[in-house]
C-alpha cells in the first residue's frame, strides 16, 4: 500500500493506464525535442528563442553579392553604423541616436584598407511605417555625410542589374 492507494490518482492510473503511458511518452519526446516550453517565471531564467541573423530575402541577396563581388572585397552583414562611421564634432541628438542604433543590411569593404565602399539596404513592408521611414532618412543622411554610397532596393523588385552596377561603381569609381 502506498500514499496514493484509494486516491483519485490510483483511479486515473488504472483507467488511463495505456493512454497515460502514451501521454508520458509524448511529453518526454516533446521535452527531448525542445518543443515543450514552460511559461517564464518572474525572476526565473529568461526564455531564449533563436532568430536567424538574416531573413531569407537577405540571404538570397547576400549570395548574389558574394557571387558578384570580386573575391578580395569584404562583405559584412549586417553592419551597425557605429562600427564603420566616425564623425568629428557634434551630431544632433537624432543623428547621434541613429548612429548608435542604426545598421545597414550589407556593407562592402575595401580589401586592404577596410574602407566602406557601398552600403546596401533591402527594404520590406516594415520600412513602410512613418517611424521606419524617419529612421531610414537619418541613416541615409549619415551615410551621405560620410560619403558612403547607399544602394536601397525593395523586397521583390528586380534589383540584380542595378545592384551589380552599384557594386561595380563602388569597386571601380573611375570606370
């Protein structure tokens, strides 16, 4: 006799034995596969979710860029603005904030100097909001001040030829 004798637990086990067994196996499989998620508890460990660093459209664009760029040039994705832009003097508050928080999707760098040659942005529907357009204008202004050309294209547009031309112009500015 145990602590559960005559309790509701014993009834559940007797009645649902095979079903309960299957439920336990299914729960074990879900836990093993990482599918079972507990709700985070306050003060407990945070839930971690993996996110791809690039969207599928950005991966496609990256592959196209990697195939089309001369081999020695460097391609960075994504590139925080503060990692490659430096300004002497003081920027207004909005531009300073954009510099610290903004990024471009791709950055083409000179192979020996590491100088930024071309910033590339792939826009999607998230860029249609007023806040995103505001941020994009400030990012473009910072890039223009730093004399880094910006190639901006829209998701779903036919960007291949224009992108190839922009890359060639960045790599061979006198051509």
